[in-house]
């Protein structure tokens, strides 16, 4: 029965990750911003320190991933909880390399680029596809989350390198990364560039975009920010994420009911 279903129906019923829509990208950017500000809040404002913060957030991420892999298909609340937590852990991974081990940002950027490329290579070798529309198995989902972790770490390293290492500042960084994402969108929709490449390129770039936005909003005016603080910025964006994720959960529920109805009308092949 499953093999007789149209592709879009199979995706709705069995895919373990969400449909790529405008709302998806909005939550992705906001979760990235929340990850940046939440990591700063736990590390600096609460005074937990980088090491304790890293262990606490990693433990929470592992717990969320266990819940995610226990689900049978995409579940909005669980999925976006993992994304927010993995954005924090990805940020902390780069911060630890920079602040604790003294690894230069350019080297972290290169290293995470290589790790991401290797992940994609193994993923494609095993599955013969990198499509995020057919994450039907847990093995594919494992590759998916590993790739996402490296995109967050890479985006953190590259973003910090450009905004802080090169001294461009948060506002210029926000404009720069938003422009690059705009170029990718044009390449995809105007010139029909490969959808998988455009998705992952955009996914990488939303990390430094969100981080630059978070720093721009939260940092003090003396440091080039607007001075809202990490607490206000984190609460504001988390509230928006919860609202949109709830809407998407309701939307997906309706789509699945419609897809089930449609699948029941498809005759089983003899």
C-alpha cells in the first residue's frame, strides 16, 4: 500500500521532518537566535560557565533526541525542541574550541566544513540521496541530525569569524548573511539550482544570520547592539517559536487527515 501512494502523500504521512515552508525558515532563524542568546544567558548571566552549560545542554539535547527518535513521524513540538537545543549545543561546541582550547575561528570553520562534507558523503553513499523530503527511516534521520549539528557549529564559527574576527560588527553581519540567503533563494527559484544544495546552503547561513540578529538585539549599545539583553531576546523569540510551531502542528494534523482520506481512496495493487 505504501508504495502505491503519491510522493506528496507519502511525505505527509511518513516523513520524520517538517515540510520546507516560509514558516520553517522563520522558526529556523529564530531558533538560531534563541540558541545564541540562551547560551550567553546560561554561560554569563547565570554564571554557570562554559563547561557546566555545555554539559547541561548536551544532556537536554540527548534527552530530546531520544524522544524524537521514539516518534513514528514528524511531531512539531518534539522536532523544534531538538532544533533549539541543537542550536545551543552547536554554538557551545564552537565556543569551547575557541575559548577553552584556543582554536582559531578560521580553523574551526575549515574543520566543520570538512566534517559536514564527510557527513554528506557518507549519507549519500549509504542512502543514494540527500533529500530532506524522504527522511522515512531512523538511519536517514541520524545523518540528518548529525549534518544539522555541524551546520550550527560551522555557522557559529563562520559568523563569529566575519562579525568579530574581521570586525564587521553585528549590523553589517546581519545584512551580509541576509543578502547571501537572498542570493541562494534567487538561485533556487529563478535559475532552478539544485534544491538539496540550496537547502543546506541556506541552512548553514541562517545560523550566522540568527546569531548576528541575536547579538544585535541583545548586546549593549557600546558593543554595537540595541541593548535588549539576552533574557528579553530569548523569551521574545522562544514565544514566537512556540506560537508558529503550534500552528504548524495543527496544520500538519489537518494535512495528515486529508492524506489518510486520499490514501483510502487509492486501490491496492493486485
